[in-house]
C-alpha cells in the first residue's frame, strides 16, 4: 500500500476527497455517497482520470465503494487520516 502522505500529496486526490467530504456532510444524502459521474462533473475531469485516482484512494482505504449494477458510489472513510493527524499535531502544538 502506498504511504498515506504520498496518496494525499496529489492535488487531484485532495479535490476528490474534498468532494466526498462535502457529500458526507450533506444532510440530503444520508449515506454520504456520490457517483463517479457526479465527481467527474463537479471537478470537470475525465472519467478515466477520476477512476485512476479513486483506485489509489480505495487502495489506501480512504474511500469505500458500493457497486450497483454498472454504477459505483463512493464515500469517504477518514480513518486512515487519523495517522496523519497524529503525526501533524505535535508540529501544531505550541512548545512552551
């Protein structure tokens, strides 16, 4: 599995995570899911580009996918980001 820092270093993947986070916070979408085609439309990227980045995010366990026929619905799983938070917090805490 790729290092979590390498995964989130890519700006396109961060944009996808932002879209997924927004959907997760949207009260009209209780499952917090979004389709690949919606991500493509929101970010104005090609479907192959979005799919490539979603694969990396999936392999890093940052997203969960639900398949329904030929459609894929993604939602964010922030759990792996806890390791990033644990690493960053000491740098943001005032030394005193």
